[in-house]
């Protein structure tokens, strides 16, 4: 399985040693409620099962899950991943609440998308965000995703369906967004 890096982050496969951190962050309802398949309450057995499912998915070749780890203190702060089914690949991600609003999600998912389009040669990916989590929608917009309709989607933590806004991203749109982000970074560094 691939190991990816950004300026601040290491993206690597989740391991059993990550169970305590995954449990800690995912046991927060504010995190779990934004995901379709996360139960609440969330315990260590759920985290162990998650790590096992992600390893099995990688072995089957239909998934790539990455623990998001800060380079400065090697602390796991969340996960992101790609899951393929029926010819379509979904992007998913979550961060522990103390790490929200610091740019970590955009940084991690941007690197994972580069892997998806450059290494895996995917033509497109999709993602969904629940209507009451607009921060996730803003992350996807920054990365170049475009709206692709809405539909109800189950939230296991909430115990009912929630309005989900679907978005898609093509390899071409990602390339344009990545080039624009690099140009903006260059302008900021020149100041």
C-alpha cells in the first residue's frame, strides 16, 4: 500500500496501533454524524473492525485507506480513503474535531486525489456531504469538485437518512485546480 506525504502530513495505511486514536476521534458524535457508515457510540471494537476492513479492501484492490498523521508529532488526526464499487470511486475523509479548520483535510485529500488520478489512473471520483456539514462541501469545492445532485443517504450514527449533496471530480478538473493552487502558492511566497 502506498505511503504519501505533504508538507505537514504523512498518509499511510491504518494499523492496529492506531485503534486508540481512531476510537478517541470517532467516538465524538460531531465527527461520526458526518459519515454514512460510522456507528455511534464508537468503541475500540469498531476501530479494530475498521482497520481490518480497510486492510481487506486494499488486498482486494478496491480500496485505499490512509491514516492522516502529522509529521511534527506523528499523531493520527484522521483518515481519508478511496473506495471503488461498480466502476465508481468514492472519496471519504474525517478528522478529529481538535484538528478542524486548520487546512489538514484539504491538504490530505488533495494529495490522495493526486494519487488517485496519477498513480491509479482514475478518470473521475465522487464524494458526498451531508447538508448540515457545509465545511465538507467547501473542502470539495476548493479541490475542484462540482455539484452532481442530492439524495437521501443513511447515517448510521444518526439512525436515519440525511440529505446528501453529491459532487464529482474529473482528472482534468483536478489538474486545473491543482495548477491554480500552485500558482496561488507561488504568488503568496513571492510577497
